[in-house]
């Protein structure tokens, strides 16, 4: 039955016969040109899912200092900022059974660590340029009306890619195995992974091709794994909320420790006055803290997160984006200028080995327990954005002399 033709009825009856893809390159090109064949499910607000291509052959490094060690076939993203990693195999490739699963998990694990927002944005915009697609049109698809509103649109794009980076770091992504025939072994593995992984959705998409006369083709996608995904939540998809300052203030007011309330408010007030706050889109309440660095760039420096369990409230630092925008030297100086705090110091010490690519965090309770800690962090941020160096020097760590040294002697 699997080789039965598909019939098209028009002026006459035409039979379309099942046909494989001649090469994997042809298969990959089809998905890059027509991602609609992979659009199943919906966004958090109920709108239909529409995947947008970030890059073909997206490089995946395995270390902060190394170049790409692997190449992912396709990276897509949707309007909720959820990344979709796609590996394509023809049925004739024996790796489609088991080897491709380990390959994909390798990609996902390293992408979560070594794809900062700035790299993702650059890859997307380079792909648009190669495809002759205007950024206004491309961002309009992702951001709605905001994509063509000048500076406002640029800020929205930066916020969007930071959201994508945060989702990657949290494991909130889709993994898609696409083939013209999905073997039972792969289907079983996909369903198992979907049941076990809380944040990551895993699918196998069988894309059957039928050819007729001339250029006529019919593509029939069949998705495996949706049942296991739907079982993760009653809605079948994750909800997305945009946290406002009022939301943050309400959450802060509910904290019983007055030092925690004071600390959280001081951090948000400083960012609002000296930089800007961006709404978070995680399940918990969060806001990103941007500051205008020398050179005129708005750089995401930190995220304040307030969770259901107040003991897990934390402040995390966006070193991947800091290093990308301002250079390793300034990232190193910033790490050195931050005050020594329980749980943070060891994470900062591990950053050089990672090329300053990571999100070291400190619990809000630990931060609130040190009287001079907030002043020290804000002083370090001010030193970071005021530094006029090129990011390549090594003098930033102790060049903050004067005001940069306040508050560090907890």
C-alpha cells in the first residue's frame, strides 16, 4: 500500500508516483525554500506556527575557543523565539536509524552553550542577504509591525534574539529528524525522548514525495512524536508571558525578606534610569537589563529572574553577549570587577575556559545578604559600559581604580 500512487483530478486523471529524493542536498534545499512543510502545531497565543530559516549548515562549536566542529543541516526559529534544529537524512542513509540521534543531541547540547544571541542574529541576517530578502520583510514575519519601525524595530530584534539565546540555554527547543521514510527504531527513540524531556520537543517528520508529469510534485508530511509532546502539558504547547515592571514589582512585594526587596528594586531602578529594561518571556517573571556601552551599542548585561520558589530568585550575567559586543578583554575585566559572592565566584573563575561564554548567576538571597554587593555590581556595570578600550586589552580588571573599586571589599 505504501507505493500506491496519488491521483490528481483536473481536466483528466493524473497519477503521481512515489519518488525518493535524488540527493540529500536536493532534500535540504527544498526544506530551506519551503519550511511550511514543517509547520505543525501552534504558537503560545494560538496562532499557526511559521518557521523562519536562520541558517543552513549552521556551525556548532564544542568549545568557546574553537571553530565549528559540526554542521547542523538547518536552524529555524518561530515568532515565540523557540529554535528548531533540523537534521535531514534520506532513507538510504543507514545513519537515520540510531546514529543521527546522538548527532542531534550533540548539536543541541553545544548549541545551548555556544550560540550567543549576537551570533544567531548575524547568521539570520546573512541568510536574508544571501536569499535577497529584505530585513524589514524578514523581521516583519518574526516581530509583526515592529520590524520596520526604525530604532524601535532594532531594539525589538535585539530583544528577540536574546530570547532565543535564553530558550536555548534553558533547553526550550525543538529537535526535528526529517527523512523520506522514518524507520520504526527512530520513531520509538523520538517518542521515548519526548516523554523524558520536559523542555525540549522531539519529532520525526516523514516527508513523502510524489512526482507527476513535468514539474508537478506533491509533498506529504507525516509527524511522529506529537502524542508524546501533547502529554507534557494540557495545552499541548508552552505558554509565553511578557513580564512588565508592574509584574516584577508585585513579585518583589511578595518577598518576605526586606533586604531581598530592596536589592531587587535597586537593580531594576538602576537599569531603568541608566539603561533600559526589556520584558522577559520565560514562564517565571524576569526582566533583562540593557546598558548603552561606549560606541552606542545597547548590550544585554544581566537578567533578574523571580521564580515561584523565592529561594531560586537570581541575577544572571550575559557574558556571551558582553564578550561578543565588547570583546574578551572587557568581559574579563567585568568578571574581575564583580564582588565575591557565594555561588558566583566559582562560576566566574570557570569563564576563561569557556571563552567568557555563559550565564553565571547569583542567588538573590546571597546578594541581599552582603550590604555592599549591589553597589559593587552596579559599579562594575558602570565601569564596563564606560570603558573606551577596544576590548582586547587586559588592563580593565584593575583599571577601574577610583569609583570602580567601591563596594568590592565585602
